[in-house]
């Protein structure tokens, strides 16, 4: 069965600083990977996904993630965070349903 | 609004009572999924339907949990004889293409 591991439960970062949220997945022949975001008191929203093709995928609000097969990683990055990015971020993998990691809480410091 | 809807949004019940939650998927979506999310954890898969067929239910947490999708449209999740450990957010998602799921806002259950 597929699984993902999010290496950090919390990441504090200053506003306008870069951030990386780490995610590793269990190896498989083919893999679909996702990042979901959950803002305070809101539902889950798909941030970005990797299904095939380009290994670098981007979201509309400046996040990007790179599928790295050799390192079995799908880390999420943003070059400059904003206070509005405060949320819980879930890495996930497709295994005929979505298997989520435990989440990383991104805490933006003023 | 054409997104996934869930009702009720919040449910408070006493231990031992039965509760039922409803999910209305996006209209053309044939797959419907149920997940549970407890505090500080990622969502955990429970069961899913393709049209009215329940294709996997082995992850339902106990025989107190059951789900239906009688006409292949909306779905209900029922928990019988609720326990305090059932307190969680129950999420529904729907999809047309397998890997692209859209989530509803969830039903938050509190068992006293």
C-alpha cells in the first residue's frame, strides 16, 4: 500500500521568507501525488497535483512542488510566504483513494 | 453553488445515540468517498462508492459504521451507538476522474 511521510509537524517561518515543506512517498511503479491545504476553520482544498509529465508543478498562489523519483520526494516550496499562507498542508498519494500524510502546520511569524 | 455539500455542518450528540450525515456530491461525479479527520491528523479513508456500488468498506472503523448511496447520487454515513472516540470531522469527496477529488466542508461530530 502507498503511504506518505511528512517530516515536519510544524514549520515556523518569517513573513516574506522562503519555505519548504517536506514529503516523502513510498516507492511505486507509478504514483500520483498531491498537496492539499486546509485554512483555519475551512475545508480541504487541492493546492497542486502531479499526475504525469513535467516534474515541477505549480499552484496559482505561488507554491510549487517537484516530483523527485530518485529521492521519492514531493517537497512543497514557496519563495516568499505571506501571512495568508497560514494553514495546515497535507501531502497525499493516490492508491485508489487518497492517502494523506499527518500534515504540516505552517506558522507565519510577523 | 456546484461544490460538494455536507449536512449537518455540526452535530453534538450523547454517547449511545445514532447519528446520520449526508453528502451531496458534484452532480456529474460518479465516485463518492468518505474520510474521517481527527485533531492533529490527516484525513483517514473510510469507504467509497462508484455510482451506487460500495467498492471498498474494509476501512470502516467498526460495524457501528455504515454508508449508503442508494441511487448513485447523495450518500449517507451512519454511526450507531456513538462513542466519545467517534468525535471527529467527517469529510466527503467526489470525483469524476479517479485521482481528482473535490472535498466538502465536512461534518464535525462531538460525542458527549
